[in-house]
C-alpha cells in the first residue's frame, strides 16, 4: 500500500512534470519546423542563451527571481481554490506603490529603506488583488474575469501616473519614467560582474515562508479548507468570504513583491511601457509545481531559463521569443491532463485525478 | 441644444457603437453556445486572436478576403476542438483548459507573425467592403446604423437571431440546454452528452473565429500581436450580463462598446478634461462593475464548468 502510494507520488510529482516539459519542447519544435526554421538550431540557441557561460546563467537566475514570487502567488491562490489570472496587474501596481515609497522617502539606512519599499510594493499588490477577492466573496463575480479586467486598468493607471507631470513623472527626463529610488532601497549585486541581485536571496527565503504559511499556520489551514470544500469550511465556522479576500490579497502581495523586487534589483525606476506575459507565465509555473511552494523553485528556474534563452534565440535564429508560450501551453496541457501522460506510459488510471482548481460546489459562473 | 446634438452626431455614434460591439457580441454568442451545453469557455480571447491571425494570413496569401474569413472561422473551430477534447474527454479543469488556449494563441500567432508577416513589405489584403443594403440603407437614422456595414457586422446581426432560434426553438437547443442543466438526466433521456457538448464548443469556436476576423479583416486590414485586447473576456461578461440570452448579450455588448465611444466623444466634443487613460479604462471598469452587479441575479446553466463522466 505504501509502496503503491510512493509510486503514485513519483509519477504525479516527478514523472508527469518531466514528461510534460519534454512533450512541451516536442510540440514547440513542431511549431518551429512549421515556420521553416530548424528546431535543433533554435533550441541550441535557447540553451546557449540560458546556460553556457557564467553571465548567461546569472541572467537566467535574474529572470528566475520574479517568477519565484509570481509562481508562489498564483500557487497560494490555487490552494484556496482561486484562479488568480491577474498576477501581471498586481506586479505593476506593486512596482508602482513600492517605487513611490522608494523615491519619496529618502535618507533612511538600507535595513529600513529597502524593506519599507518592499512592504509598500506588497501592500499595493495585496490591495489590488483583494479587490477581485472582495468582488468574488461579496457578489460572486468570478475572479478570472475581474482580475483580467483589473490587469488592463492597472496598465492604464501605471501609464497615467508615470506620464503625468506632478504625479510620478520624473522631472527633466526624455522618456517618461519615475524618479530613481533612494540608493539605500536598491538591492545590492551579489555576483560581481553580473546583474544578479539580492532579490534572488529574498526569493529563496520566500519559498519556505510561503510553505510555512500554507502548511503550518491557522490562516493556511483556513485557506486550504476553503479551497478544498467551502461548505465544510463554512460549517466549521470559518468565514469563507474573509478567507477568499485574504487569500487573493496574499496572492497579489507576492505578485507585488515580484514587481518591486524587479525595480529595486534592476531598473531602479518604472517606465510607462509594460511588457506583457508575466501573468500567464505565473500560472504555468504554479501548475507545473502542482501548487507546492518547493516545486516553484525548479519550475521558476525552468521558466527563467526559457525567458532568458528565448531572447538570445530570437536574436540568433529569428524564431520569435513567443515560442516559449507554446512550450508553456503544451506543458500545462500535459500537466493538467495526467490521463494523457499515463496513456503514453500505459500506466493504470487509478488515483490520477486531474488538477481541480475551481472548487466543486458554490461555483460561480464564468 | 441642436448644435450640441449635431456636434455629438448621435447617428455616427450609434453606428460606431454597433460596429465596435460586433466582436463582443460574437464572443458572447460563442460563450453562450458553449456554456448552455455545460462547458465554460474563457478561451474566447485566444480563439479570437487565432481567428484574427489565420484570417489575415490566409487573406494575405490568397489575396482573397473571403477565403480569409472562412479560414478565421475554421481556425476558431480547430482550436475550440482542442478545448473540447481537453475539457470533455480528458476532464481537464475547464478554466485551465481555456487558459492553455489563451497562452497557446499568443505563442502561435506570435511565432508565425514574426516569420511570415512582419517582414512582408507588400500591401495587405485591405478590409472587407462596405455594403449598403438596397432600399433599406436609405431609411433615415436606421439606414446608416444598421444597413450600411461591413460583412462581419451584418453576420453578427443575423447570428443573434440564428443563435436565439437555435437555442430556444429547436430540438438541438433543447438538448443543448438539457446537457448544461442536468447532463445525467439528459443522458438518461438518450442524449449523447459528449457529442452535444463537442458540437457546441466547436460552434463557439466558429463564432469567436469570425469575431477574430473582425479585428484583422474588417477593422484595420492588418494583424498586430495581441490585437484582441481582452475583448473575448468582455464578451464573456456581456454574456453573463445578458443572462445567457442572445438579445441580452447583444444589448450588453452595445453598452460596453458605447461606453468606449461616449468617453472619447466627451473629450473631443465637449473638451471634458479627462485623461486619455481614464477613458481607456471605462469598458474594463464597467465590465467589472457589471459582472459584480449582475452575478447576484444571473442564473447560469446549472452544470456549467463541471466535467461530465459517462457512467
């Protein structure tokens, strides 16, 4: 019996993700071949761009940092039965509130200034996501629609604030951007000669913290109870609505952390242009990790490598960096439909429940 | 007052509103077919993007806009079939499956756009011609609004009627709704639930694919990455606000489209000093408000979102 469970665990947590990633590359390879390019050349460039020298690997780790926070955020939402598809908007709002504190409050020592900006970013992300949590808890508005819409609103808010003189626009700049944050808010470089910054350490700390929060605290227990069975959670005296708002908020706080860490570690200010894609990446990472905080690390590293390698590949081979979206989508398909992987390996189907994000009862219509 | 009215130009305002409501309505109709049969479809956005791309690429290659429109519909059906297979056969969470398709659409259109379209210097295929319906287009007020349009808008108007008739006045519609309300009972009554759901999901792909053709072949005659800009999700909200009925969804789409237009008129005509970004937010904020407000009263198909396992 134990041996049987052990095999199930190995299949579900290791074999399925590995096969999924491999299958994702096969599908993406077919897409590359369909455009007339050579998949092997493209993937070689992808790999070179991600790993082959010290700086490439450092850059991969740099790309991994926001993915860890974003993946943790979405995974935390999943555990509470919430599908936070708006991590990207929360990322920008977090960056916005964090950068505001980072440049308006000046002259504090590093150990106060940096955490202050970080907390401000997390608070921004929390508040933005909590809107969707509240609308779900109070009115039953499905978070998939509200968080997507809030993404667009967030981009426009960021654009407005950064573009408008007297608000967050820095004086005397040629392209619209906010002022730089105080030097004491900046996350220091931890690998000389690269851009790898202390945000990487923060990401490594965040993983056990989020694990502890979900698995070992009362809040985490309530969160999982609501995700597992709302009716039972309610019968046990938990406030389902409050837990939803909190879970959504925490999920957004982690996305906000990703945003502000990116600013404090790399840009030091925000511009008015937004690069899309973080929200979907985060979902892919959380699904690949099966919503387990520890699993987020390897999943984020994989996507960091893909992200970093893809730009190099685009330069070298003219295959669009959007290729990694195809890898992602295929990975999710195989992860979410273990029946397919089991079918490939002719494994028996028992215990192969597909991933269930939305809770069964009290489901709100989309 | 009259000068205000003439400045506001209500006829052109309504006309533009109807046109911009076109993809929203088509997405909403697609979502409706799908959800009435019990399958949630948040993939509409990705399906529209795929339709927009494939429609444009094929029109570009064949120099024929109409082949492009057909290709957009076919591409929508094909990618919707993937959603059907994942959510019906493989029992994947329908939200996850929809997300997969949205991501896949970004990837596929992005990769092929870069390789085949971005580098082309030749002129594009242009846009679908404007048709004036003989006699009817001459009617004051109604004529310019309803009877002087391009193909996708005419098709949208016809499809409202067709979907309404199909859902509420045919045996197929009855079966569809049965599968969405109580699949077990439907199967007991001899209905093949999987088949009904498959057909409806693929039909929703056709509708959303046509909606995609609006962007690339009717509106601007070009393809741009991410050009659907969340319209699939707004269409889904219109479906909810319209209580899963075609006419309701159409009116809701007009509301969303109108909010876009009225905002920009307020600024350009009355010089109301509203920052551009806030006007841009209007449809998105309105969608949030409407989804929150409508949800209490909305009655979704009872079995929507639940994978059905044959017993």
